[in-house]
C-alpha cells in the first residue's frame, strides 16, 4: 500500500517542463561563459594592478595612488576572482548535468544537476551572510571611531 502511494506522488516531467529545463540550461551555460570571462578579466586586471603598483614604487613615480595602495587593490581583485571561481564551477556542473538529464532522460543526472544548483545557492547564501556581517562590522567601527573622534574634538 505504501509503495502505491509513493508512485502516485512522484514528480513527472512533461514536455513543457523539459522545454523550461532546456531554456534554463541555455541560460546557465550563458552565465557560466560570462562568469568565466569576468573571472579571467578580473584576474588579469588584478595582476596588472599589482605589477604596476610594484613598478611605480620601484621607479618612484606616482599614478595618483601610492604604488602600495594600487598593489593592494590588485590583490583584492585577484582574491575576488578566485572566490568567484567556485560558483561558476557549480553553475557549469548544473548546466551540463541538466543538459544530460534532458537528452538521455536520466534521473541521476537530474539529481546531480539540482545538487549542484543547491551548492551554488548555499555558497551564495554563505557569502551574502559573510558580506552583510562585514558591512555591519565596518559600520559599527566607523560609528565608534566617529564617536571617539567627536569626543576628542571637544
């Protein structure tokens, strides 16, 4: 009796849902390519900034920034590019697994696709919580610094 009830509650993928999933696959692939290009550009720009900052310091020239500051900004760009690699990998795996699931009517591939989508959203959620926490911490530090500076003014 339990098995019959389970079979009746299984999800069915009809042709309209397959069409939606195919569209989702194409957009996921587009964003994977776009993200990969963005990562590459951020990495290259970051390296150029680091090298330019180091060269600026060693030659004693100024770019409007101190060379050290310019290098730090470049390092931040490289770090952001490295962090951004993981969500793009999850999105790519989701897209590829979803395509295979649709083409071969493979439930295991569909499960893998949604597992990667879950990992993508989990990563993005954790990053969002971390960034919101950092923003709150920065605001609190700025407020405390402002209060301290205000008291020392009087």
